[in-house]
């Protein structure tokens, strides 16, 4: 199922690797096809692709019930995921890749005498009994877990509005190409070259068990990601929505181009403590490294910053964090991968950590309510928040900049890595649009900087913008505002 993407809600397969950083070293060559809006044959029209079709909800549920009726295990869970994802990639204002993937996956979890086995297949035509037998055989060879709870049962709440948009599910290569054309026009007008992608996908997921759970979800997703490269500076922008019609490729292209132009002739900035204004993409990637801290598993094992106790202040009073599958910018699955209803949960209230997310196992282990945040079994991560939202503030992004005497504006970070897990200290680099703020104005581009920063300390001295944006990358997908942070620790500069 792709655990990283599953946390968000089963979107684009990780194998697509939609990272514009993979493209910036490519030079335009005569071997690349000419730019055009019409693809003679899309990846989705490949004869082999025609053999695979996305499985509708009714068929997924019927198959799940059939498998459950055949199982002789003490308890059985069936998960069925059906995906249809496409991506159009470009570089140097030329389409260089158009790919599509369709997949149907079945996973069976069998519990026998307190022992668990999981077997999976991507062949729906495979004899269900053989898959069940494999799961049961694995269970009998597995160690018994005395803490193993019964498989949960519950009625999932309705799917949030606009989680599935038919226009996104039916989007064609030509529609994605037209989005790219808007980006190409922005690059040509700015005198830059660009790299990036446009993607669309739809996913269906059904989970059922022998204790009565039966939940299904269908969702769509669309995105553009663009990097503009000038002579000595670069810019970047993104746009995400479940509705392909709301993905604004033209605005993303122009915004990235503006950043590339504004960053020309970059200056050096001295390392040290700076006031920073982080745009949503930068703040989102930083905050994503706190996500696992809200897992009951991390809390129980002592690797979370809040393992010392809940209902304590860890952040400034203006920090409020939620897990909300129904947020209009990021509508997601209203149940977890065990089929249990997901709670819309307050994690941080005015700086005080109130909750961690649980699944059936950790609800029993910690004597807490099941919040419905299980990942697919088996996994090493425990329950995880899938739809993190950081509450907005009262100032616009422009006002955050205007009220900053001297600081650095950061478009995004990259290559963030953990230095100290429990203290939430991370290191990383600025990228694709780093600017000097003086007297409340952006006055110059800056060369990139490396930072070494505690996220906890950052959130004790922060101000948020009034606008929220959805931002996403490999392991995260969340809704955040821009943030101004005092005394952000830059440790070294770069030559680019």
C-alpha cells in the first residue's frame, strides 16, 4: 500500500518519484521529443494497462465478504486497495515522461490463537483460499502476543465533501499537458528553464473483518510541482487539491519564476541566529518531523518529546495542532486501515499536548480510547496522524514580512534529517528561494544556508500567518500556515 502515502490517504505510488530535484541536472538534447499538447499514445492506453482496471466499491466489498466467508481463522481482516495514478514530467519546457500505473492489492490478516499472519497479492484473480491459507500458515509460525486485541468494529462517518472528484479521476494526459503549457509560458516569459510534473490519481480502499467492520473510501488527488532555474538562482512552487480544476498551474509557474528572478545575484548571509519567515512549504516540511511524536507507539517507547507526559505545555500558547480528515484543503479517509472510525482530534491546544493517536493495539496497551489511526498491518511505525493541521494566526504572510526588521524569508527546505529524535532537533538546507528581509521588505536573494534547529524551540517563539496552505512531499501531506520564528539557528552557508 505504500506506507508513506498511506498516511496521507493512498495517493501517488512512491515509484513515480515525483521530485523535480531529479531533473535539474538534465540538459536538453536532440533525443527529447518536441513539445506538444497531444500525446499519440498515453501510458494509460498501453494494451497491458488495459488489462488492469480500477475496482469499484461494490466489487471490492463483495470480494472482501467472499474472502471472509472462506476463512477458518479465529479472526480475519481483508483490505483491498485499487489505484489508478498518472504523471506527466517535464524538463527544459519539454515533456520527457508520461507514465501511468494501475494496481489492485489484496491483503489478508489472519489471527490464530493470539498469533498474527499477513499475506498479500496484487492478483485479484488468485484463488482466495490460497491467500487465506498463506496468512494462516504465517500466523501459526508467529509468536503469540498476549496484548493482541480483537479486531475492531465500528461504523465509519461519511466521507468528507470533495474527497473524490470525478474530473480528477477522469483526467487525461492532454489535460496534464495543458497544465504544463501554462508553466512553460511562465518560464519563457521570465527567461528561465523549468522542471517538474503534473499528476492525477484516484484510489479506492475497502477494509472488512469478521467482527463486523466494513468501510470503503474513494479519493482523488492532483498536483503540480515546478522548479524554475535562472542563471544564478532558482524558484519553486506547488499546488495540490483533490479537484484537478483547483490545481493552479499557471500561478505556480509564475510564482516560481518570480522567485528565480528575485533571487538573482544572491548575497551571502552570515551563519547565526536569525528571525526567519517560513512560507508554508518550508514550515510544513519542518513540522512534518514532529508528526511521529504524536504516535502512541513513540509516546509509549519514550522516543517522543511528549513521553514525559500529556496535558503539559510544550509550545507557545498560540500553537494549536489537529488531526482532521475533513479539512476542506485536505479531505481524507474517515476511518483507519483497520476500518475503525478516525476521530477528528485536538493534539495540541494552546501549546499544551492533549492527545496522541492510537489504534486498537495501543488503545488496549495504554488504556486509552482508540482514535482510529492504525496503519496497514504489519508495520513498524504504530498508529500515525494522517491529516495534520496547524491552526492559522492573524497576520497575513505579507504582514509577517512587513513587521520583520531583519530576517530571512525561506521558500522551502530540503534534505532535512533528524539529529536528536526526542529533542526534535533536525538539520537541513534552504532551497529554491531564500531572501534577505530588511526594514520589513524583501531586498535581495541569498545563497542557501544549512540549519541545525530544535523544532520544539522554534514553536516556542513563533507567529503564524492567517492563510493556510496544503503542502506535500514523500512522507507527509499536511495543512499549515506560514510561520515567523525567532532565533532560528543557521550553522553554515553555501556557494549556491
